C-alpha cells in the first residue's frame, strides 16, 4: 500500500516537472540586443574589457583609450588630452569596494582613478618593475592583487606600498603559471587565481593548487565566475563548477566549451543559468542546455571578449565588429522572430498578415507569397505548408483541436491538414461555396466548428470539413457593417456592427443590439468568458457583464494619452484575464496591476502592428503579433517579476560663461563657486538609465526662482541668465520612459558679486552720496558765481569779436586810404626825379621816395597780418623755376648790398631740379624779407642765399649773414609779432615794425613748411626755410605772334579817377611817355567820352562813385570798346585781381603805382591786343624757341 502511494507521488512529481519543462520551453527566450557602435559615438569597436562602477557607469578598455558610457553617448579618454592617463592601450579594468577605478595601461603600470573621477594616482614601473604588463586586478581590503603577463602574481598593500610576488617562474614550476589570466575574490582573504598552467587559490596566507577534474592539470584557465553556491571555472578543456563544500560538477555541455571555443568570460544568472562569452561567440546555459545567442548585425563566430551582468539581469557584452551590446533586464518579455540565414531554417516570408495559436506548440504564421508555417517559441520552423498559391492574400488563420488549419484569403478559404492543402473553398466551389464577398475574421466555435465573417454581407458557421452549418445574411436594404466578431464555444457570436455591440444567439437569425443604450464608436470586441465581454473604442475600453441573463456595462477604462484615438488592429483577452490591444503605437496590455506598453522603448524594431495579426495563447500568458518589417514578436503579459534597476542621476556639473567662454566651476565642498563676471550659468545633469535613454526627461527647480518643477523634456541642461549675486539651491530629478523618477539631487552654487555689489562698496556709496549732497549744495553756490563769470566772458568775447571786426574794417580802410595818397606822394617824387634838380633837391626827393616805400611795407605787413588772423590768406601754386626766382631776388638785393658795402652771394642746387610747383609770390615775399633783414643788420661781411633739395619734393632755402647775431632767448621770440632782437633799440637803429618775420613764419606754415633760426652772438645768423615743393614739368612757352604792321608809338588813354592828386600823377606819368591822356572823374563822363572819341587804352579806378570800375568795364565792352583796359585799386582784397580779369580788364595794378609799372602794363596790354588781332587777321602764329 505504501509502495503504491509513493509511486503515485513520484508520478505526480514527474508530471509536474514535465509540465513545467514544457511551459518553460513554450515561453519565448530569444534575446534581442541593442547594439552600439560608431554611429552611436563609440570610438573603437574592439573592446577588450568592461566593468560597471557603483554609480552605474560602464567603462570599456580598448587599444585606443578608455571609454565611458552612462546611458547617452560615449566619452573617450586618451593620453593626449587626459593628464592622468599615461598611455592609450588599456589591458584590464577593475572597480574596488570604494568605487575606485583601477586601470592597467600596457607598458605604463596601473592608474587608480578615485571615486570622484577627478583625482588619480599612478603606480608606474618605478613602484615595481613588474607592473609593466598587468592582465588582471582584484582588491581585497587593504590589499590589491595584480596578475601580470609574465611575472606572476603581485600583492600590494595600499598602506605600506609593499609588494610581494607569488607564482613567479622557477626552474621546477610548470611553464605558464606566471601568466595570470583572471582573478576572483570569493571571500575576504580568499583569492582564486586563473593561470596559463592551472588554477590556484590563496587562502589563510597560503597558495595552493586546485586539481582540474577535466583535461590536464596544467590546462589554461580562461575565466572564473561565482554565484551564491559555486564557482564556475572555464578551462581549455571545458567548464566545470566547484561548490561551497568543494564538490566538483562537470555539466553535460562542458565539452562544448573546450578550446577553440573556450569560455573567455562567464556570468551567472542563478538557478543554473549562465551567460558564457567564448572564442566563437556568446552562449546561454538554461535548463542544462547550451543555446547560441546571436546579435543581429554583429559578426558571427568571432570572440566575445568581455561580459558583464547587472544585478537586475541586464547584460553587457562586446559585439564583434560593432562594439558594444546591451540586453534589457526584462528581455524575456519581448521576443522577435527573424530569419536565421546562417542556420537555413528562418522565417520565409517578408511580411506576415495573420497569426494563430498552434494547438501543440508555437504559432501558425500566414505570410505573403503563399507562406504558411508553424514556428516554435524559439523561432524554429516546425511545419511548412506547401501548395498554397502565391496569389493568396491571407486575412486570417485558425487552428482547430482536430489538427486542421483554416486559412482565409481575400476570396478563398483553404483547409490544411498534415502540412498539405486539402480543400479550397471560393465563390465558384461546387459545394459550400463562399459568398461573393470579401472574407474578414475566423473565430473558433468549438467541436471543430468556426465562424467566418464577411463585412457588409454577414457570417457563416462551418464544420471541421468546411460544410456550411448556418448563415446569417443581412437584408439588401439593411446592410450589416461588421467590424469585429468573437464567438463562444456554444455558438453565440458577439459583433461590432456600425460602431455598436450586437449579439447573435443560437436561436436567433439576426444580430440584435446587446444593450438598448449601447456605447457608440466601438471598433473591436473580445470575449473573456460567457459572462464577460470587452469592447474597444478610440475613447477607451468597456467591460460588459451578464447577470441573470441581462448584459450591462460594468466599467469603463478611459483612454490615456498613449493609446487615445487609436484604431484597434487586434483585440483579444487572454486566459489569465489580461486584455491585449494591438495598435500602430505598439501593443497595450491591461490588467489588475495597470497598463503595460510594448513599443520601441522595449526594444521593438517596429511598433506599427498589422491588422488581424494578434494572437493570444489559451494556455499561457503569451501573445504574438506581426509588424510591417516582417518581424513576428512574442510578448509576456505577466513577466512583471523583473526588478529592473532604478534610474539614478550622476553628479551634476555647473559651468559659467565669462568673456565668451564656458568653464567648469569648482566646489569648496558645500557649494559651487561662480565668479562675478559670469554672464550665464549652465547646469548639466545626466541620468544613468540604459533601457531607453532617449525616453528620459529631466526636471529642475531653482528655489526662489521657480514656483514649481520645470520639465525640460529630453534636454539635460538648462542655462540661467540674468542671475543676481547670491546663493542658490537647485533641485534636479529625472524620469525614465516607464515613469520611474530618480531621487532628488540638490546642488548649491554661489554667484559672487562684483566689487560694486559688495556691502563695503554700498557703504562707501552711502558716504559718497553724503559727500555729493554737500558738494551739490556747494556746486549750486559755485554755479551762480560761474554763471556770472560766463556772462562776463561772453560779453568780453562779443566785445573782442566787435573789436576784431572793427580792426579788420579799419585795416582795410586804412590800407585803402593810405595807398591812395601814397600814389600821389610816390608818383610826385618819381616825377620830380625826372626833372632838372640840384644834388640837394635830388637827395630830398630820394628821401621822400625811401620814406614812402618804408611806409608802404608797413602797410602791406599790417594787411597781411589781418588776412592771417581772418584766415583768408590764400595760396596759389604755379610752376616756376627755382633758379629764376633766386636770380630775381639777387637782382633786387645786389644793388642794396653794394650801397652798404656788403657782399651778396646766392647758390642754387640744380641736381635734377628745374621746375617746381608752389606759390612763387609768397615764397618771393618770404625770401626777400629774410634777405632784406640780413642786409639791414649786416654792417660788413657777406649775406648768402642758398638753395638745396633735401628730398625729391622737399627744398631748403637758407639766408646766412655775418651780422651781430642773437642770444638764445632772442631767437625764441624773434618770430613773435612786434618783436625785434633788442626791442626798441633795434627799431631805433634799423627801423621796422617787428611784423616781417612773424608774417614770414605764418606764410611758411601756411604752405606746409617750417621757418627756423640759428644764431651765434658776434658771428651771425642763419634763417632756414623748409618747403614742400613738388617737382613738375617746365611751363609751356608763351606763343609769340609775328605781325607785319608797325605798332604806333603814341596812344590815346582814357583815365577814370575820382582823386585829383592820383589823376594828376597818373596823367603826368603817361604823358611823360609821349601818350595822350583824357581824364574824367566818374563812369558817366567816361561813357560820354567813349561815345564821342577813340581811345586805345582805358585806365579805370575800381573805387569810383556812382558806378564802380567793374560795372563800368562791362558797360564799356557792351558799348563797343575794343581797346585795352587796366584796373587800378587801393584795396588789398586778394580776389580783386581775379574779379578784374573776369570783368574784362587786361591788367591789374595795385596802388601806389610806379611810372614804369604803369607804362609796362599799358605796353604789354596793347601788345597782347595787337597780337590777338594779328593772329585773327593773318593766322600766322608760331611759338618762340
């Protein structure tokens, strides 16, 4: 009896074990990795090692630097831009118990990067020469173990820095044990050492060897891993385990991991599940079976060099040819079935339109091009049906309990059994033909029966052979707009018709509304039980229940943002009560614990699911659906037990922008310090979340500035501008795609004030304000005083301006009034000199003439000075020859020097300089003034006038004398107005007004030059004139007219002058030359004489009463006068000569006038007139040579 009882127990246990095995095999497990390579910013695809620190940051070792990854992007550290990294070839990485990162750099020792990731310490070969090539690192309290490539095992004490060596090569040791491949700390003081010649263990201060149960005792040990119960060892001969009680276990699959497929890295997932990185790819051990893990896009059959499993089940691995691969912790929730071209048994269709649950295992997949295949949960094709036409466009597929598969196309229905098409029903079938309508859905009705829906036509019930059992067709005038149906095994059908829920019973022959006031706009229905129905609308989900034979609305689930306004592509209820909704935004699962979403954030390659492709298992919590890219996905609704790692925030960074550049802020331990010139503050935060880093959104709140949290979305930084000085507290938080929020991170920073914003400055400003107030009161009083002074100053200025204007008027009038009588004085003296006089009379006449000339020079100097003060001194640049100018001055100065007994000498630099451009009149005036002064003050000796070209366009004129000379203080004031060397004494001895040198200096300055003096008392003086005189071409020769008639000797001259004395002088001078003169007092008399007589020359005074000389000249020309006209004026106006020529005058003479000048002017004017007439009459013109 007891034996039977035990037998029953054993049988039950075996049955349960077998059932659990079947369920486990039925559950999808195909992992789908997210690959990251160069397109994602990974700088090197050959990753040799990877670790994850306590903050969740992943570190990778490559031959070209150290790479950091924290969920978004990659950062590469290289020797060129990182001071603490001595080289780029990284061999090993390790994170110790204090979260310090140990880095082995080939040829440069080991670097320890502190937990703040700022400070580092370098243990180079100077500490120990054997640290040059470290392959493995392991910490153990105060000790750090280093496994080297050729120098054995090193243990360094961090306190004493003492290093001990173990397993070094000796003569009697097996070759290879000095090559340390891997290290494992099983417990404090318990270190496992994998070498190229066996496995060793350090425990209780002793090193011992562990016998290998497989292969040779000195086999290469590649990897070590541990879980709570055992240590896994990967060797060249396979993989075995050693339990905590030292029992050895060799799995049945161990030999599969012998070299050349040795286990490089092992990660235990518990319960006998392992991830193994081998020399030929990645493997997974589950249920004591080895399965190959493929990474779509990575190179197949290549070594996976690094592996790391997180506590939540997420897996990191190297992807050959790509870089890095990441597997989500809930990777079993979604499985994507794809073609496996390397194995040759992958999915066959490019797109699947319909999916149904297979009654034995897996799914039936109906695709394009006549593809119908049964696929297991692992993606293996179990059955592939042949004989289906490629033109069949699958709409629905259904598998019955009798092993029959029904495939509904657009216009045909296929019955399939044992992998072959057994019958085809269409509109032309002889028996049980389909109606002339498009097929819709297939629903199981039990006992091998099934319902077919025809939108716009009706429904049919058929048996296992395809015979029509029942037809419900709509009336022609009342079309049934079927959108979705579902059926109970008993034969009742629930359908969505025209957006409302309808019911078809076994006894009725038409669909009737389920409720009198049904919900509108429904598009799908799914049966949970005979008393529970779910329906979907874009506005939400609706649950209906049946009580006492009456259906009613039980509850409503309003649509959330993610699934609002969506059309149902598939709608089913699983055996566990979960409601499945397939949409273009992914798959939604509704249950007691809330809503779960499967979309691209869960690793789906495409979230746009196809209509009619959703199928739900009746025996498990698995569903399947197809997407547009030809991928079939399996979903687990109840895989909620995975406790995925919660996202966390990495320490925030603060940057300040000053002078256009951003720089990171330093901290004093409590807060960040920002300088006063910070125009903007940038806060950067980073969430360490790997499942869906792009779905993370960030929040920030600046206390005192923000009323509530500011949602930054996917932007992980915020720039604050316009902040005033002070201390600020900032709260940071991140929320991942599943709505999980990180802990609040609080940072503080202080913005230093500018010096003008400090307290001491404000105190100083207050004091300054008091001072300014007192100063303002004083200023008001001062201002009143200043206003009075300004008023007086304006009055003085007005008086000065009036005086200046009066002075200018006086000088002009003075010049006119002086020059006019001077004409009489000098003219009478000249006339007297031509008469028979005694010697005494002649001396008196000469004295009159000299006094008149002296008085004239004084008047000219005064007028020039007035022009200078008024700014009306004009300069006219004309070409002239320097030598001709000097000869003219020498001709004037030589007689003067002979009369004084002084020698006059001049010289001219003719090296390449013939003709220059400048105001020759003003230059002559300056040089004659300087030469005249030199002759005046030189009693004996020599006066020299010299010229020298300093540069091409710069000339120097020097006047040297051997006079008395001047002292330095006299030289300083000699160019001042009304100043002479010895003041009144000089004026008394030599005469003069003291204006000549002052005017000369002003003239030279106006022409852009410089006048200077050098003098030595008792030796003489030198006056130097530097003038810019551009070199120019020689002026064109004046044409000479040859005439054949003889010029008359006697002329008729009309003199118009209102001053009798001047008229007498001018008449006498003209008549003295043998000419006839007619004198009139004004213009009217002149016009009268012109009308009654003939005149060769007219001499007109410009300052006539009634009609001035300019107007008179125009009227004379208009009345037909063709003779020469000479203008005479006493005004010093600079424009008088040009105005006279425009008025028609041939010559212009300024009073006082000498007789020779008057006669020369008359002769030359008549000569010009005669030559013009001759040229017109005879046309014989030639130029003088």
